[in-house]
C-alpha cells in the first residue's frame, strides 16, 4: 500500500490519485449501514488524509447520520453513483476510501474486521483476524487495530 494509488468509478467519469502520505491499512466493515449501502455483506475501507487526494469528474454528495451520531458525507460519481469516499465530522481532514474503487483493489486485504456483531453468519473470518464488535471509538484504537500503511 505504499506509493501512489489510482482508481475511479464504474463509468470512468471520476478518476482519482491518492498520493503517498498519511493512510491506514484497509479494514472491512460489517455494519448494517454498509451492507445496505453496498448491497453486499460488507465494505472495505482505508482511512487517508484528504490533502493527499486529487480527484476529477462530476461528483455528488449524500449526507446521513451514522449510528455513532457522526454526520457523514458520502462522495461519489454523479453519473453512475459509484461511492468513492466518505468523511464525517469526528475525523477532520480524514476520509474513508472505498477500496473496491482502486485500480488494483485485489492487493488490499483487510487487517481488521469491524461491526462483527452484525456480520452475515455465512462469512468466515480468517483465523487470528483482528475483530471488534463495533468500531474503534478513538484515534488510538484505530491505530491499534489497523495501523499506518
């Protein structure tokens, strides 16, 4: 996960480059919000510094309140509605990239699994995986579970 990362949306309208900088390792979120938003069993994210992101294309923004109480803004392609990243008001300057939008997403293996209390019962987590019933509630806990990339 070192170096420059590139990615984009499904239709190609939005493209981005994530310069090397502050980023954490990828993690999987099994919360019911992510399940509903993705139409899948979980989503894969990576926290990064917004100042390291260059993005082009027509974007739109959706907003909602997370179960934690944080106000979240989801940014994605205005044309095909692919979600690229999300920000919330508890982590100023940071955002959460959807790892599936990376050009080489297969190289990103989650180092931790959050909200496992709501994961689908047929999902088998790797033996020894770092897990948490909900999610880290402090910057220190985030670093403990996912660490710097």
